[in-house]
């Protein structure tokens, strides 16, 4: 079982948002009775209307009486005028939902006020009769009547070539017989503009929306008059406000070039690309309202800088790995060129792999503590180019494994420097030099080693979201030779790769199929010569769920884990949104590590299945997965729990 806590950006939380539960405020209770004011109680009576609850909410949103219910008027005349001012907005709200024949009245003690009427003396007297006695009972009585339906929906193009909208019904999603609601009409209007802009027509607009309502037949005909505008490309990209971030750095993360076909998706990708600069807090992209002399649309980019310094602390607990605490410090613009420096320190209580446990303070040994210190430095956009310089280092002392299957202990230090080349916002390659020196110990013996390698890697990511992808795919791959002629004490060749794909079954991405495959291989040395930290293991929340972290591998003497020289992992998920914020995810995982350098599928794969729950937030989905091994080994727990932010892959 795994239970973790991860740090996330601080978010403001408004307790008044819990008012729906009535825990902190009583906004529906009128103010106390008074000799100087007329508090009132407001009720909405919709009779037996089918969707009375939803329609009441719509009327409340439009009602001035409802919004000012805590602000009691001084006298009956003022209250009567407030009631009269409420009628037209309430009628508009009913029309917006397709109720064009609705009947509405606002009453106090049987004295009613309808649309077009002026509040009379009788209404004022009825209100004043409650002064200093009780709240004035105001009732909004509504007979909605039937919802009007759409009959004919037409799209007429002007000011450009005909046929820009090839299939208006498909674009607007409006059909004969649909409810004639304002939300549907507005959505269709936006869809027409979006469709034209996606055709490289940035100046497209709907110049008129002409509805015709027939009250006798309860239908509406509507005509959209559309100006498609000319086809255009991107013009010059102007970098505006950047605070203390060099404009050249921002420009290097923009892959638009003058003359490229205009595309809203390209603008969205540009915004996301710029946001990957650690120093950038927000990105604003503006479009000119006219084309330049070449028929292209100029673009303007402004960014704001994030706070330069960040310090944080986090804690986590795992029933497998024990407790751990982490602290970190980060500077996001170290030398004024958007350089990022991050320092991290971890201290954790490492699980004992010999079967003994810490039951009292005297049992504690210094070797029970593990630690990790790391730093990472990023210099983006070297000399304004699309090359980045990365420098990473780590020093750690750790113990990995379980009581039943053993594990390994390790101490090592690693420094890696690399140059990354960004070809686009989706594709990059990287090459560098790596140095590592350390010692590992497990059931196969102790390995004292030095590794000097040349890591080469590539990354391609066409997905639409980092934490919750619904479309596209990701590919990562790396190869690293550690030849002895460079100084490595053991000559090995390591290769790793992962591929994941995401396919939305519907346009709103409420049903998404996701799959992942991971592979790894080490060649050039026997298993006992390879440091234990470099061998492959499967299992855990990011691998084969349901099994303890890094416990799926070949077994050596005394049935102890020894790791493998190759790896295979596979996962498939069905991500189903039940509501906008709640989802379920049935999943299946399989995989293990192999003794050979190439996965030998004659060896049994460990498999697991489970059900996940998702709560979708503005930051990303909160993930809770419950997994069970399908072919458990002796000692494996029947279920495992995982909690984190973001999808499993």
C-alpha cells in the first residue's frame, strides 16, 4: 500500500463556497425585522414545471430581488420599485431557456405585479403592513409553458467566398426540434467562428443573429449572418512586456514563423511552450485586428515573471518505504537570463531488508536513515538559440527492497551535463556526459564502480495536457554507452524507451482510452557486475500497480531480488468522466524485469487490475487508485492504494 503527499501550489479557499451546505452562512434568512426597514422573504413558485429546480436557479441568477435580499429597503415604495425592476430580467431569463410564452407575476399577500404594470398603492400598502412585524412574503409565480423548438437554422455568408462553412448543421450542432435556448444559440455562434478560424481565417465573425419566433406554433427560425474573412498566415511576432526575462529567451520558445498558416491551435501550443520557461508566470497572446501588407496577422506576446525564489517542504508516508521529508529551494532567474537553480534535500527512514523491525528507540541504527541531496541547473536559450544547457547532480544513500524479497543498499554520486536542442514545442533531442561513482550491495555481492557515459535521448509529446492528456501520444527514448576506454570500471550499454497514447472517444473527451508500454535493456556485462541501481525492477504506482515498489524482478540466492537486465511494462486504462469533476478509471497493468538483456516473454508476467477514482481540479486530477494483483506471489498484499496528482501516465 502506498500513500503519498505531494506539494502543490497554494490555492485560496473561500469558506463561503460551502454556503450550499448551510455550514457557515445563512444568506436565505432575511435580516431582522425593524421599524426603519422592510426585510423580505423571497420564494419562487413554478408549479409542476418539469425542470423547476434548474429553472429556479436560472431565475435567481437574474433576479435583483434575490441578489439584494440581505439589503432591506427602507419602505414599501422602494420595495415595490425593486419588484417592478425585476420583471424584465426574469422574462429575459425565461426566454433564454426557450420559454417564450411564459406567464410571470410577483405578488405580496395576493397583490400581484405583472410585466408592463406600474406598482400601485395597494402593493405598497401590502408591503408596509409587515413593518416591524415580520419579513414581507414575496412570491414570484411562474407558469413557464412549453419550451419553443427550433425549426429552420440557416447560415448565410457575406463579405467573402461562399462555401466556407461546408456543413452548417454539423458545425452549429443545431437541429430541427432542438430547444430554442440562448445557450445553444450562443454555442453555435462560437462554433461557427471557431470553425472558420481553424481554416486560417483569423478575422471571421458572426455579424448578425436573426431569430424569428412564432408564438402560435411555438417554434423559432434563426439565421446566422457570417463574414468568413480572408485566409491569412501569421505575421511578425512582437515580444512586449517580459519583466526581467530577456525577450530573446521568450522568442526562442516561439516556433511560429511569418507566413505560417494561421491556427488557433498553434497559438495555444505557443502559450504552453512559453509557459515551460521556469521564470514565466503567465503568458498573454494578442492578435492584431487587421492584416499586414502581406495578408498576415501580426501577433503580440506579453509575459509576467513568477516570484524569483521558492522554498518548500513536503512529507510523505508509505507502508512499504516508510516516512520521508523533503525540503527544496529554487531560484528561477539566477543570473538574469531566466536560469533556474533548484536544490533539494530528502531524509527518509529506509525499510530494513533483513526482516528486522524498529520497535523502540534503542533499535534505531544510523544505517536506517537514508538521504538524498540533488541540484539541477537550467540555462535556457543559449545566446537566444533553441539550445538549452542542463547540469544535474545527486548524492544519495539509500536502501531499496522489502522484508520478504530483500533488496539492495547503495551509495553513489552522479553529475550529468547535457545540451538540449528544441526543434519544436513537441520534439527535442539531448546529448551529454555523465559521471557516476558509487557502491551497491545485495545478495549477489558488493559492486564498487565508476561509470562514465555519453547519454543520448529524444522526446516527442503531442498530447494536449501534461497532467491529464486526452489526445496525442508521447515517446521518450534514451541510449547511454559506458565504455571502459572512457574510464568506466564496467562496460555496459543501457537503453530505455516508453510510448503512451491517448484517444478520446467523444469530442468532449469524457471517454478516453489510454495505453502505455515501457522497455529497457542493459548489455555488455553479467548481472552481478552491473550496479544494483542500474538493474531494472518493476512494480509500484508508476509501473505495475498492485505490487510493492521495485519488487518485480528475477530472484537470486535465497529468493532475494536481484534486478534484471531488461524490462517490459504495459498498462491500459479507460478514463470515464461521470461529471465534470468526478471520474472513474478501470485499468490493467502487466510487466516484470528479466535476467536476459532482451525481454524473454516465456517468463511469467505479473499482472494486476483495479479501479481508479479521479477528482478533476484546476491544477490537475487528484488520483486515487486501488489495485489488486491477478497472479500474486506468496507474501504480496491483496490490494494496494495509490494517491497522487495527475494521471498514472
